[in-house]
C-alpha cells in the first residue's frame, strides 16, 4: 500500500473520531484548501474597467448636492 494511502487512511480514522460539527469544519477547510489550488489566475484589468461603477448612486442630482453639503459641514 502506498504511503499516501496510509496517510489518508490515518486522516480518515482520525476524522471519524470527531463530532459532526468538527467534521463539517474539517470538510470546509479542506474544500477551501482545494479551491485555492484550483483557482485560475485572475485576469488583470486597467482602471478603465472601473468606469461607471457605482454610477447608479449619483443619478439623482439633488442627492449629489445634498451629499456634498453634508460632507462640507463637518
């Protein structure tokens, strides 16, 4: 039996000794570990990709004026 199989069997035996909550925590941590390894490299984008982001907040011109007035008062 390969050494990796022995290690996996040992880990599984130890996991069986845990209560359900700790088993779920272990499962989440393993899934997160695998997820980090499986992520593809993120594509980088320039600042132009941020153009218009959040613009819906400022569609109401009166809201802009009110916001600026409030910021100037402190």
